[in-house]
C-alpha cells in the first residue's frame, strides 16, 4: 500500500504541487516517511540492501522465465513448466510491487536530504528542460486509468525541442504488442497542476534557462566532453554488468542498460538510449527502450551515476 501520495520520480522530483509551497510538501513527505519508518518499514542502508537483494531475485526469475520461453518455442515445455511459469510471473509481480515501495522510500530520502536546495518551479517553455530531465526516470504513483500499467513522461519522438504543450503522460503498454496491436495507447496531457514541480535546483543546469543550456550544449568542446563521459559511464556499467538504477523496465523490473546508438544522425541527442537487459533485435526479446533525447536527461543521468552533471 502506497504511503507517498504524490507523483515523484527516481530523481527526487515531486510533480503536481500547484497549490502548495515546497515547505508544505516537504513536511508532508517527512511525516509520511517517519510514519512508514515507525511501522517497521525499511529505510536508509537497510532499504538499499533489500532493494539490491530483490534486484537479484528479479534477475533469477527473469532468467528462468526466459529459459521456459525458449523450451516452449522448441516444443519441450509441459504442464510442469506452464505451472512454474504462472508461479514465477506472480512472484515477479509481487517483487516489483515491493521494489515500487522502495522507490518511494528513495524518492522521500532524496527530498528530505536535499530539502535546503528544493524549490517550487512552474514549468514554462523557458525552463522546460527541468521537467524533461525526468522523462527517463521511474515514476511513482502515476498509473494508467485504463489498464493499470505505469505511465511515463513523454513527448512525440519527431519533436526535438518540445514546448510545455507537447508533454504528456504515456502508458508503458504502448511499447508492447499483442496480436499486432499495442497493449495500451492511453495518454494524458500534462495539466496545469502537473507543470508545478518541487525540485532540487542546486544543479547548475537547473539554474540556467532552456535556451542558455541549449546554447552551452551546442558548443563542440562541451559536446565532446559529454560524449566522452557518457561513453565512460556506459563502459563502467557494462564492466560491472550493471544498469541505471533510477530507470527500470516496466515488465521485467530490472535496471535499464545504457547503450550508444551506432551511426547517430542527429548528434548528441540521438546518440544514447536505455533499454531492457532482455532486449533483442527483430522484436525477439523485450522491446522496451527509453531514448535519452534531451540534454538535461544526460545531465541528470551523469549526476545520478557519477555525482557530477554537465555544467
């Protein structure tokens, strides 16, 4: 049962605070967090350890499910495998639900720890990079009212520089197909309430305007440095066989893997993406992919993984 009633992201941004002050929302988060802790809920290092353990559990479950799927394709799966399949899927759903609770705890701790730097921001075209930075990160407490799947912040892929009016919530069922149709295509426009954020503004990227940040990001030397740093991060994560913890697959629950696109035609913002570790070409595996299509996304990815953003 969720105790964190706000829409929040893995970056510790709270969405939908139009009528409240940042101080009021922080106090609300603190009360919920302390109440959860008093009831025996895991926090701090204990919560991180439990989350890591559940991540290992999800990996084991997903690998066994993949093995059963292969055997079924080869005609070697019987009734026992089908029963095991159902049991594993149930265990995965329960484990992912527990992980969602851990994400709430993590979001609350980021808000509480960074309270001094958190301010309320109303999103307009001039500061839209502050909200688009959150588009790849997991979202807490925003579910599709049609199918119940998780929703994510989106804008159409053919728009390079979105305006506030271009942003919407998209159901993650859109990424998956059955009988040639997408599982769910439900979308919701961001309303005025959604465009009010409570966010840590100490990042230099969030202290500039969208146009200034874009201009800085357009400097060739800056782009070269960003590419080198993201390439290094991707190499480090690959060596550790690790993913980006603040972004997980909505089906498998595992951290998404940072990858570089070969032959990117539109430069830096067409170069990197995050994908499910069970992704395979030609739709033979999980099709879930999150494109990193804004400079602020790259900045917060670097900040969350290395401690330093772009500026």
